[in-house]
C-alpha cells in the first residue's frame, strides 16, 4: 500500500509537466492521502494489538486497592490458594507490595497486594481509635498508588463495616483516599473492578439490603460498569465440610456423612474470578477493522508483534502524521495551481510534495526494518509503480 502511494507521489513530482494525468494534482494528492489514512489506521491497530499480545506473554498486572483491613490480603490468599500475604486484624499489616503470579482461567496474572489507603487521621471505623500516619505507612501508600497506575486492572476492595444509616447498621466503608486513587486510575485508562468484601455480614437472603448497598457503590463509582462490581466473602463458608480431625466436637462415628449439599462457591470467589477472566478476555481480544480486512485471523496474528517491531511501527505513525500535516493545507484548497518557476516547481498549491514524499520514504524505511525489504534500495520498486500507473 505504501509503495503504491509513494509511486503515485513520485510520478506527480517527476512527470507532471511532461505527461498527461487522468487526474488533476489535487485529486491525486487527495487519493494518496486516503491511502495513507487507511494504512495509518492499520498500523495503529497493530500497535494496539502488540500491547495486548504483551499481556498474553508477560502476564496481566492486577492491583488490589483499598482501605486498611478491607480484606486485600485475604482475597489474595483465597485466589492463590495459600497464605502468600500476612493477614491480621491490626491495620497497616501490609506495608510493602506483595507480588504473586498465578494462573487465573488460563491467563498469567501478577497480583499485587498493597498497603491500605487512608486519610491522615483515620475516620471512625467500628469505634477504632484514630492513629496518625507514620513515614513508613506514607511511603507504602505512595507505592500502592504508583503500582495501581502501572497495572492493567485495578481491583478496589471495599468492606462492609458497622455503622451507617441503614436499618441493619452496616455500610460499605469508603476512604476518600481510595476514591481519589480510583479516579486517578480511571483517568489513566485502567480497568477498574470493585469487590465488596465481608458480604457474609448481611443476613442470608436479604436481597433488598444487598441491592441498596450495591446502588450505593454504583453511586460512589459512577464510571465503573455494573457487571464489574462483585460481592465476595473471604471467610470460609460454614457449609464447607470440616474434616473430623479438625473438629473438636466431631462425632467419632466416621460413617456420618458430611453436608450433602455444600456450597460449590463459598464466598462467591469463583464468580469473582469468572468476572475477572471476562475482563482479561476483553483486554486481550485483538482489535480489528472489517473495512480493512474482514478476516479475524489476520488481526489475531498481529498479537505476535514484538516490542522491537512495535517501536518501528510507532515511528512509522510519526512519519505518517508528518505527511498528513504537510498535506493538510491541501484539503482547504478547491484547486491546485502548479508553479513552474524553479523556486516553487515542487509545490502543489501550498503543499511541498517533495517534503511529503520524503515523509513517506521515512515511513517505508521504518517498515523495511521489520520486513527486511526495501530499506534504501526500493528505488526500482517505486519506479516500477510509477511506470505501471
């Protein structure tokens, strides 16, 4: 595509005075610009898919963000199936970032458990005393926000706590620092997921209270999609059978059957992970354009673009933008006047077509560093297009 665009432009430069063109110079430059715009769109999609391909190869970074004691470490341990992070009732247990790699539904995920975010003086939370923030905790909070901004997915862990105006005296505890951090992540284009923890505090079957709390969360996080808000509990389900040797009050009769209908998803953790895999699928699905190529396999192949190739593609886009900037004044002209004097014979209207052709040549050299063909040696190919057209 780029070769043909360059050939048409070179023909306009070298032979416009000697040969009869079926199109006037204005129409020819406009046609070339349409080709460049289509090619630019195609390269942009390859750059986007290169980033998605890197997520598949290097893993998806997920940050657990929330207030102290919201249950971030407990959720991390439930996901990885082991005690990877220390869990304690004492606030501020997690100071530095705990990174764990785990396979979630076939996706390599790097989970980051981080320090809780809170204000300088903690708000009244279940009548706990207010404590000032020390230097170590302050640094932990700074690292937590930085890690969230570096992640592709941010899981905001919100806990149900005593207090509030609800009849049950339970409300979702939301720190102002957490809300600010979420807004910052959304502005940076991060995917935000909300996990409402400690849902076991609500009476079983109390759908109305659950819906009221979810509505409150949706109002606090208006930019978060409804299907990205989940209710979980990191406590073991009471319906989970307890082995007799772990139960001091267990009947010594080993023939007694456990609960015949244990909860298959205690704490809704599996439902939460299913929701996360849907998010991962969206992040790694290749972008495409049916007008450019209707084949889905074509765009799937672009996931394999490497970091080096993406660098050259990005440089190609810069040269395309330079070309479009060079020819932008052409779109505002109804006609082109071709100047014949030596000073302006390379101009069409207000467009320096020689400079425009150079931008396309630079773009071709960037692509040649990927394909291995055409770099500083495509003169014959361009001339072939010139005489063919």
